[in-house]
């Protein structure tokens, strides 16, 4: 499907772009994924959960963070659309281990269709490892904020053909912004040293974020299996949401450059209902566990074409027990 050039009207832009986003980024407030590492593995991360970006996949993964972790991610989905739309994802988050088994986190993410539409999510997360059994539990409380820009078009009522009807559009009669609270929960169980399973439910309460009529943020149920070693990770996720069924799979391989540096190669593939089918690739570099840089490229194989793919870059800093200690030193203490 080739994107049709709109007639400089916000409603044409939204009517064209939002179905595309719904097909490839799922739907409104679906936590448009962050973390170039995870995206390169086709977002198959429900059973991995070992870094700050688990906020988007399974909050139980917070419990696996070793000490302090800071992450920042920037993404540009669908670069090069015919209508010159500028779409961007941003994320910044921090997590800190307290009392050995509990980790707290705070994060902010933003999805933006420049000039027209913005989604903001402020989230507080908590993960804990249980005593005596290899099970971690987690939750995330989110403040969702949805904003349409005030323009000459949103201030005038129009029909689906783009004809101006005159007068203030009743959709925005009570303002251009809506907010609500939502909640995610998750479990992560280590079957053996190298095998784990995960279960997560996003938007458990299905909050209403509509302006005039009900517009629910749909609940998503995710189940995953992962095989993990020091150098290889394989993950397969199954996602069920509002009648849709998706399967995402990802692969990661780490190779040592020297005593302190490693590089990673990643790939992923996803398939599901509503023409959901995509492939992804990525690379990463890690220095002594202290910092990590990742890049991902993702391209839908169905639903939209004639653009340059979706790109994400992430930067992650880790602090082990004491500021500046490397992962290797922390593990030997």
C-alpha cells in the first residue's frame, strides 16, 4: 500500500497515518517500543527482561537489573513517507536496585506526529525477586496523556471528505488534551539457568482516553520463552490484543573484541493478524558492562511501502554497586 499524499488537512493526515501505525505499531498508547536492542529482535523480550527497556515488554524484568541503570532511546518510524510526515519516538528512564531483590524505576516516553499529535507516558515501575523460588514479579503505573495540536483545521468542523462545515469542532469542545491512568503487570520465571518464561499484561484496566466518545486503550496479554547464555539469546513471544494474534521472534549473538569490549548482532521476525509482518536487524557495542550503544532497523513486509524503514538508537549506562565499577569487578566481589 502506497501512502497517498494528503491535502494539507490534519484529518487527512490522521486518517491516513493512524491506520498505518495501528497495523505496524499496533494501536494508541501501545507503548510504542523503545530499546534498539529489543526492536532489532522484533520486540521479542517478554522472557528476557534484563535492562531498563523491559518497561515496554515485561515489568518483572526490572528485578533482574543488577544495580543502577540509565537508558535513553530515540526512534524515527517510517522515514520517507510520501506525505513528508515526521514521526518520532523518545524515551528516557532510570532504574535502581534497593534491598538486593527490589528495583524501582521511573521513565518518560513520547510518541509524536510532528505538528499534529502527541502521546506522553510517565511511568513508575517496580520489580522484585521472590524468596526461595526463581520467580520475579513486577508492575508499572502509567499516566497517559494524549494531545492534538491546536491548528486552523482542528478548530473547524470537517466531514470525512474534508469539507469545512464551519464552527468549532465538537470533538475538541472541551479541550485538546486527555489524560488517564493505566497499569501493567508481569511475571518472569527461570525454569533453569538458561531457560525462562515470561507473562505480562499491558493496560490491565483498559482506561478510556476518548474526547467525546469512549476510546479504550486495549489490554494486551503477552507470553514468551527465552533461551539465554552469555553469548546467545533466543526469544519467542505470543501477543493477544483485541482479537489480534501476533508472534515475534528474536536472536542475539555477542562476540568479544577484546577483554573489555563486545559487539552484538541481532535479527528478528514478526507475523500476525491484520497484515502484521516485519523483519528487523541490529547491532550493539558494550564496554565492560558500563555502557552500551545499540542500533536497530525495522521494515514491515506488508501494509506500507515506499519509505526507508524505521530506525532506533539507544544509549545505556550501568553503575555496579559503586559508581564507576565495571560489571566484571562487581561480579567478582
